[in-house]
């Protein structure tokens, strides 16, 4: 299932399949670090792929030979909340790996593409709002912890996370 992989920029036609992969990933992988009521409220919002990311050119999907997304993620020069960023700074966006493919290097391969794309665009610092679950993964990629945060993902829905950042080379 996770053997023949192609990583390419996402396109609008990937929206539903990426949403399906996000739902599989987050339901399975976040359960160890989040209370059931937090996931009940947050997952309907977190598992919907963002149509703008599918068009931005800096959001990538890792697909198998059947075209099924097994991982996705990217970066933008705007924050996850839509505010304009600073010159040479970017934001890691909506990274996930199918639960059947974790710990096989796929997330690392995807993030290598994301980091190379950001650096080629002149991004020197990347910010990341990591789930509690993913912070060790991001630390292994050179991200540093800035502190715990609560992200408002919908009216009355708050999601615990970790603010992280990575300085380029």
C-alpha cells in the first residue's frame, strides 16, 4: 500500500480524497493525545481539506499507484487564519499521513518536498501549529517548540496545539 509513491502539488480534484485521508489519519493518530470530547468537537473541522490549499501550488499530496492520497501537507505565506505573513516567513499547513503508512518515512519524504519548496521561494522561517501528537515528528525535522497554544477552529471549539518554528539552513 505504501510502496510506489509519487509526490506532487495538490489540485482541486484532490479535495475529497485528501479529506478522506485526513479523517482516517486524525481519527486514528490523535486519539492517544486528545480527550474524546475534544476530538468529537474538533474533527469535523480538522478533517475537511481546505480548497484554497488545493489551488495554492505549495500544498502537496503523496499518492499511491491508484492515485489515492497517503499523505498531504504544504506551506503558505499566509497564516492558517488568513492573515498576511512577513516577508521570508511561511506557515506549515494541514500535514497528515494515512495511519497505515506512518513510521515508514512517507511523512519525512513529504516534508522534504515542503521544506525544499519553501526554501526555493525564499522562505527562511517556517511556523507550524502542531498537534500534540506530531510535535516529536516536527522536532526531528529541526522545528523548535515555541509553546502550547489553543487554536479556535470554530465558534466555541478550541484545540490544544504546540506553536513551533524552523529557521532555514
